[in-house]
C-alpha cells in the first residue's frame, strides 16, 4: 500500500565457462626455494612466509606451491597454504585448492 522499499544489500552470483585448455600442462619444476623473496602474510590460521613471484618471471610448466602471491600486470593471485598453481603453456594459472603440498 504505497510503502517505500529500501534495498540494503544486493548479491550477484555468476557462473562462467572458459575455453582455456588446462589438461595438457606438464609440471617441469617446482618453485619453493629460499632465494625467492618471501613476505609474512596472514591467513585464516595465522601468519605464513609466502613466496612473492612475478608471473612474467615464472616459465610455463612450473608448479608454485602455496603459500604464495603471484603478481601480474592486471591482477594479484593469492595461493593459500595447502593449495598450488601450475603455469600453463599459454601463461594461465591452473589453481588446485586443498592439495597436499608437503611432497
């Protein structure tokens, strides 16, 4: 009856599809060396030393084990502890959440 409606919060959920091919990527090396710059980052279970990497400096086929931060010219990607990322031949990141990175 002519009552004013106030919208306080709006949430939108999207589902996308990518044509990026990820299945042909072979891991050729693992980045986890003391020479890589590390910074302290707070995650849900506390602070962790995290690798700080430029995506342009990591060759295709490289596996980056979390915790890590991968910097690109358009974005910053956080790889949490217990997850990892593989750089594909096309320079994309294939992120695997909750994998065993202790190997």
